């Protein structure tokens, strides 16, 4: 987020301002004004980032499960969208973006009531209003929660899922968003995360992996046929994700500016590179270029470029895309089998692994003229620190929350319900 | 009267139909079926997870003809459904005792 570096620059300026401006009295000219172009772009971005979750993630995941669990899978993303909206409104936004705490925000925006005092004024050195910023950020909180559901597919109780996602969003998502974007300690370290490689994707990936391990494997994993029931749904979902990601990365410039424009260009390049990388790797090793492979690669590329979008040039994006595509392919096919966990729809393999690759390579390929930070070994070490701290925090807190939810309502459906399928067992509905 | 039942590759259905029409075949029944023979199954791979699919999709056609047409029909199906690769399918010929056209009550050869 560029707004924070702007904030620091303005703070430095403010310190000098009395001396410089006392004579001229021209300070009023530097007050940010609402820019209708920026407002329009941010509201557009908000809409298309919401589209990434419903129906994007919902379809992407629903196509990969068996026919008996399709509605339950769609339901998880759709319900997460509604649930996290309210969680974010009640306290999530406040904990992420209110106050200057090092580790977590404050309660100054509880129920968003504090926001209404300045709702129509430019917000926090930006040229947009706070309701727009708040809603844009809300769509990020929503998609992060929805992404986790992929690793829990086919076997989690719906009540347990809702409880876990609400707690996780408050106690993991909001703090990590605060660390990186809300003025917390990672921002102080200088960790670069333009649009959420760490906050969204590593975060969701680790929570997904922990969830898959705590929940245990699906019944029949490794012996029964669990082939996707309809990959055409997944192709539509992945395509909606690809298109929506222009709002995700482009909107993270929080303005309709040159940075947003470059973010969109490098996003397209990295995504294409990763789709091809996964496709060719699979083609070479397994003999056939699969549909699931090429769309998974595209998503890995989108994830990989997310932290880098406002910091790197096109060639950097190309390398990040190839690396993210190959790494995710390996993690989702080989690593998963070696370590024997059932990350059902590869939330860790795609989002976690590509998130880590993207976060670290952002430190290598950052260009000073683009995002005011030059890449190099020093920046890479800062990036690795950010990644490690996030993985440890998310891993531990996700584990505790899952155990707590297990104690309260039980995490997993009964064997009978799992075999019957979650559509009829949990929701009383099914596909024809 | 004989029942001719043939299991063929799905994409050959139109060729078989075109080959049977000139012989005076008045109708046939088609079903989508699954099964295995010498072709066994095939392997599908999803993100590294391999699934052996034991039953392959085939098309079953069934038609009843008079005894004199059996050889011509079998030859037409054999030729039109042939690719020379494993999995081309099989033809079975069975005796049929009676046939009745429901609309008119006609029986046997008149009902075909």
C-alpha cells in the first residue's frame, strides 16, 4: 500500500512545514481533495474483487469437488462472503486499520460508527473517502476467508466452518493486515506487500494447511476416486479470478494512477507465465497438459505477482510468474504426496507456496523508480522475515482456533454424512 | 427374427447409422453405457492424483431384424465401427421369439 509511505513523507514534511511555510501561508494547497477518478476506480475495483469470491472462488472450488458436495462448496464461499462482511463491519476493519498500534488496531471504528464523522472527506492522505476504502478492504477480508474453505472441502461441519472463519478473520486476518498495511511492525520493517501476498495468500494458505491436517483426510482419500466432477465450473471460476485480480492488484494502488496501470500490466504477464509454466511442466512430466493444470498455474501466477505488483517491472513479473507456477505445481503434486496431507483443493499448494515465492522475489525484483524501494539481498531478507513471522503466527493461532471450535461444536461431519455427501446431509438440497 | 446388440465406440455411432439405413433397417435403440473389455480402463491425473478409470464410456445399439438380414447388418456394423485399435467393441446376435407393434397390434415381421 503506497498510502503509508505517503503518510511518512507527509509527516516529515509536516515537521519542516512551519519553517518553510510560515512566510508563504500556502499550506492549504497540499490538503488532499476527493478525486472522482480515483473514487470511480476504487469503487470499480471493490466490485470486481467481490466478484472474485462470488462467484469466482465459489465456482473454482465447486468444479473440483465430487457431485455430492457441490452445493455445500458453493455455500461455503457465499456464506463466508456474508459472514465476513458483518464481522468486518462490527470489529474487523477497526482492528486492522484504526489506530497506530504496533501489533493490532484499536476499537475506534467499532460498528464503523467513528467513520461517519468524516464519511464524505478525503481519508488518511488519500483522495478517496473512508467508506470506499473500508469496503475495498472488506472484499479482501472476504476472499481470504473463502480461500481457506478449499482445504477443508468435503468434510467440515458448516456450523464449525462459520465459527472458525469469524474468529479467524478477527484474530488472524485483521492483525496481519494491520502489521503490513495498517501501520504495524512489518510496515516499520519495510516489508513489501502491495496487494496481499502475505496478508491474503500466505495467511489463507497456512490456515488451510493447518486446517487440512487438524481435520484429517477425506474418507477414502487415496483409495476412492475423488476426481473433479465438472472442471468447466473451475475454468469459469479461475477466469473470473483472473479478471477480478486487476481490481485486487490495480485497486491496491488506492488511486487511478500510473502505479495502478503498471500493476495491471505486470499482473497479466505473471499470470500468463505461470499458467504456461505449470502447463509445460505437467506436459513434460505427466505426458498431458491438463485443464486443471493450466488454470491452477494461472491462479498461482496471480498469487505470485500480488505482493510485487506495485514494485516490479515486466521482466521481474515474468520471472515471478514462472517461479510461482513451477513451485505451486511441485507443491500440489509432489510435496503433498510426500508429506501425506489432504489439502483437498490445494490452498497451501497454490496460494501458500506461490505467496511465499512472490513475497521473497518481490524483494529481489523491486525497482526503486516504481515503488520507491530497490530490490536486493537486504530487502529479500526483510521479506523472508515477514513471511516467517506470518507463517508462525497464523499457524499457531489457526491451530488453537480449530481446537477451540472442535471443543465447542465439533469440526467434522459424521462418517455417514460424509459418505452421503454434504449437500443433502448439511443443506437438504442436491444437484439434479 | 434376431436381436443384434452391438457395443461400439461412441464417436462411431453416426457412421454405423449411415451404414445401416441403406440396408432397410427401420429403427434401432441407442444407450450410453460403460464397461470394460480388453482395452481395460484409462488413467486420469488431477494435480498429481492418479485415478484409474475401470469403466469406459461406450454406446450400445440394439435392433431386431429378420433372419435374412443378419449377415448384412453385422457386416455393415463391423465395417463402419472399425478403427483397428483396441476397444472397437463387439456384436452379439440373439434369437427373438416375438415382436408386437403396440399401436396396431401387428406381430413378428410385420411389427419390425
